[in-house]
């Protein structure tokens, strides 16, 4: 089920109420059950779905509503705002300012789309007038530096890395120092993703973060990881101070629910989504328009 299908299922659950002349507890309960099923099928974490259901029940008190009140409208509004709450952790993430040097560190598993996303993020800001630079602090994967170099060259963004140095912390520190000296205002650190969640990866992320003191740590997540999203996001959050999430491969056949879970796990907002392999297939993420579109 792709996100559009999730939206379709929720919209259908809400529309079903239009066939009922009276909106009573049974109709409301059926509608909530349909919505719950759709969210679970889309891989949204079980606990989040339960919370959403009980929040909607708390907000919509059918008995207390006067006769003639638009109950369908109230239920729809409650579903809309609870979906928004699910995606909105309530605090905005750090946002780079032109001319104020800052360091943004990217973390995520190998294959999540991290290197591609670093370049997209740099390119997006370059077009807004920033002076971005890329640092490859991934010494684990052979070819990581070449990939970053290729992407950076295509986008005409300066880069730093090494074929010889094996200590990612050292490269990260050197890269940041160098670009700070050269007055770059957005220094982007690409890091290793290894193959799976493992202690060594998290320790490496902790060390790089401690040594470079990033202003923002962005967790990059592949939208297709499904129910694993919550635990994966939480594991990264426990080792570094994740402040924002970017969900990649939204153009694919992902169920999409993982995106919602990652927000809950990191208590950080989704700031962009990746919608293709190309450098400009990158969209700013805004909760309300996203949920509106989801619900058609
Ligand atoms: P990393 O190992 O996390 O650095 O991942 P890469 O940046 O190397 O990306 C892994 C693969 O996913 C590459 O083939 C990318 O082109 C692809 N990719 C990254 N982001 C997206 C996206 O938003 N949509 C699609 N369709 N592919 C993506």
C-alpha cells in the first residue's frame, strides 16, 4: 500500500459515514476501526495507531454534541488534526541561516539514500544563496568518497575527503575546519551507514558528533523500511542528538507508514522528502498540506 492508498482508505472510511442518516457510537466506532486498519496496513507503529484512536475518541464526544451539530464534520476535523499531530513533534528543527557558519551531520543506514540526500540538501540550499560544502566522513564503504565526489562535482559543490585516512572522526574534523576557514556557511557531513544497526556504527556517530559539534543531525530513512522504522530511528536518536528527519524514496512503492513512526521515535520533524534519484527530486515537507493531500 503506497501513501496515496493509505489516504484513499482513510478518505473512504470518512466518506462511508455519509451513507448513514444518524452518526452514533456504532458508526463512529466502525469509522475509527477502518482508519486504524488502514494505518496498520501502511506499517504505522501499533502504539501510535492506538494513541491516535484514543485521542480522536477523547476529542469527539458524540453524546455531548447538541442535536443538529455537524458530527461528520467534527469527526473529519479530529481525524485531520490527529494525523497532523502524529507528524508534528511540536518543535521546529534548527534551520541554517545564510552567512552563519553551521555544521549539519547526516546519519542513517547504508542504502537509505544518505549520500544522495546530502547532495540534494546542499544543492537546495545553494540555490537559495547558501555556500554549502560536503565532507565525506565515511571510510567504511569503499567507493563512498568517489560517489560523494561525483555528486558534488555535478552540482558544483566543494567537497572534502580522503582515500588514505581511515579515521572518519579525523576527516570530519579536518573537513569542518577547512570549510569554516574558507567561510562556507553550510558544512554537510556525510557519514558511514555500515550494513546494519550495530554498536560500532553508533559509537562512530557519537564520536563524530562529539568532535564536530553539529548544529543539526539529520536522520535519513528509506520510506520502505516499514515497521522497522521506529526502532531504527530510536537507535540513532539514542547515540546522537537527531533534530530532523528526511524520508527518501517516497516515489517508490513504500507503504509510507514508517515515515510517521520515525517522527515519533526521534521527536523530530520530517523536513524534506526524497522523490527520485535526481538531485532536484527533493521536496520541502509541510505537515498540513501533506495530510490534506493524503486525505484528498
Ligand atoms: P547511502 O548508502 O545511504 O549513502 O545511499 P545512496 O545515496 O548511495 O542511495 C542508495 C540508492 O538509493 C541509490 O541508487 C540512490 O540513487 C537511490 N535513492 C536515493 N534517494 C532516492 C529517492 O528519493 N528516490 C529513489 N527512487 N531513489 C533514491
